[in-house]
């Protein structure tokens, strides 16, 4: 159950960041026919940032499979950052350019995105 609350918190932070600036939150979800998914897509600055949300503190390459498939389908030109928002202490690079991203840094990151920065 904790994972669902964690995912909900991340999505609500994104909603708040855009709504506080008077913007309709440009948020989406993606799932492939074979079951891969991306928990949160945020459109900003002409790019689509893809986020997987996991409560883990030990991210594994398998956590990034949906993100990498989405980037492959969208194309590198339109894909923004690929983030695995999780319980790591600092940003860590995973295979394929996916970043394991500290949950506590997410609010500032999404506010900057909403501001256009």
C-alpha cells in the first residue's frame, strides 16, 4: 500500500506545481500493449519527461524498462528527462541515461519545470 501513496504524492506535487502557476497540469500516463508502463509523463518545453515512481532505495536496471521503451517510441528529440523517482540519497545514473532521482528533490525539480526553467 505504501507504494501507491508514494506514487500519489509525486503526482500531486506535479499537479500543484502547474496549478499554482495557473496552468492545467500537462500530465499523462502510458502503457504498452505488452504491459510496460510509465507512471507519469509531464509535457513541458516541447519535450515529454517520463517518470517511473518506486518506493525502493535500491533502484535496479529493470525499474527503467518502461522509461526506455517509451523513449525509443517517442524518439530522443522529443523525450525529456527519464527519471526514476525513488528513495535514493543522490542522483544516480542507471543504464540508458535514466536517473535514479531522490524523492526529496522532486518538488523543486517540478516547480522549475512548471516555471519553464
